[in-house]
């Protein structure tokens, strides 16, 4: 499932390949991916003749302004969504929403399982407020992170995944950050000290930095430092060599190293 590093990559694709290009038209192959009652006709009418002029990202959402203060395109990638700029003869399969540029080529929004959503909104700030999203995990400082977790109960894994607490983390990068700090995913928030949470914040930032540098490919992370390449490979802890284990935590499958991440008592 796309997480914050994926959204950073997708925002960059739009920023480098789709801005300031006149939109000649739009195609909606399947309207199920249009959110909030948006119709294919209205979508095409609003964007036709416009150009995307700037981008923004919050958590797992990517936004692109169209026209002169007209509105924003909002993209959420669900479980399998992605976006890229393609040439005329390179339209990928499952590109259910397409913007066509007057100078050739397209912006293709691909979502094989159709859980992704495309919306037209007024502003990203209003959207974030309406969706009750927490602070963006990439831009939040440690004090904002601590404030977001203050008074929270439940598992630390569950709180990291709760987009109303902090926005952007998903299953795999939450697991990696907890692995880095030797925290079992089922540990509850009250069991962690302020120092633990500060260290976890630092670990999250290191993991996000590394993932973004790897173009959001978890298998491309350094295998001697990160668990994720092993999660998709030999399933052994790179630190201890023991097999990784899984456990259902807050409704999600958590990977962890049993020797490095002791379970809570």
C-alpha cells in the first residue's frame, strides 16, 4: 500500500513532468475512482484548458493546483494506486483517470484495485481539516509528534498507523521504525517514555529519508541496516540472523525481530 515515501515520489513526478502544460482533455475509464460525487463530465470540464501550476503533499495525499486559484486536484492512492507522466503510446493498464496534455503525453492515474480516489477540492488545508488528518510525519517536528501521541492509549503500532494522529505512515515503514528502535509493535503508548518516543521520532525520520532516497522501493534499502529487504527476502533479522516473526497488532500484520524487539510484559 502506498505510504508517505511513495506520495513524495508521485508528487515529484507531477512537479517535474506535468506542471505548466495545458490540459487538452481528460478521460475517466471508471468513475468509481472519482470521489465525493464527482462525475466524469464535471471532472473533464473543470480541468480542460487549464494547467497544473503547483503541487503539495500531506501524508499519503498528493495535491496539484489547477488554473489561477481555481482549485486543487487531490489524489489518494488506496492500496495499489500510482501516478506517472507517460508518452502518447505508453498508457499503462488500469489507468482509470487520464489527463491529456496539448503538447502530447498524459498524466496517468493507475489503480488496479480501484480503492484509490481522485477528487477536486478547494484547498489542501480545508481537505486536511475535513478528513481530520494529523500532522504530516515528514514535516512534523519532534514536539508535534509528542503532542500528537500525548494521552493516547493502545499499541504504538496502531497509533503510528492512525492518520488522525500522524499522517503518512503505513504498515511497512511503521514496522521498520519500530525495528530500528527495538520496540515491539504491540507495546502500548503509555509503556514508552518521552525519551523512547523522541528516539522513535528520529528513527521514523531516518527510515523515511532512506525510503525516499530509494524511490520508495523497500527492497532497495541497505540490507545490513534495514529489516524491509529481508521482509521481502529471506525473512531473517539482519542484526541477529533469527527468523522474523509476525503478529496481528491493531488489525494489521506486524513483522518484528523476536530477539531485537522483546514483547511487552
